[in-house]
C-alpha cells in the first residue's frame, strides 16, 4: 500500500491562494522535497456540474510556481564525460 499526502488539491484552493498555499507547504519541514499537485477530473469537464471555469489557470499557476522554485533550488551535476549525472537541490 502507498499512502501519499497531497500538497494541494487545486479544485479546493482559489486561484489567488495557490501560490501562498504552495509557499507554506514548501516552508514546512519535510514537505518540500517532492510536491504533490492534484485536481479531480470532474472539475475540468464543462458538462460536469462541478466544472470550474478557471481550472486551467489553477493548474498553470501551480505548475509555474513549482517549476520556478525547482529551477531556483536545483542544479545539474555532470559526470567526467559531460553527461548529466544528478540533480542537486538545496
């Protein structure tokens, strides 16, 4: 069995609160090495009664934030032949 704690469920956090929510999660000890992002599928089908018109903006905002933070915290190590050997994140 695998139990995973999500860092954010995008359909439950308003667009303007996504970045502050992710910043709090990233600052929490033991929570920032892997960020779990989730959205339930019924929120992105227009025919579903739970449809959120801004679902795409929510997903984009979260992914942009996570990738920008990862890029600022990580660097690539190269082996002696010039091939990428590891990602090192602080």
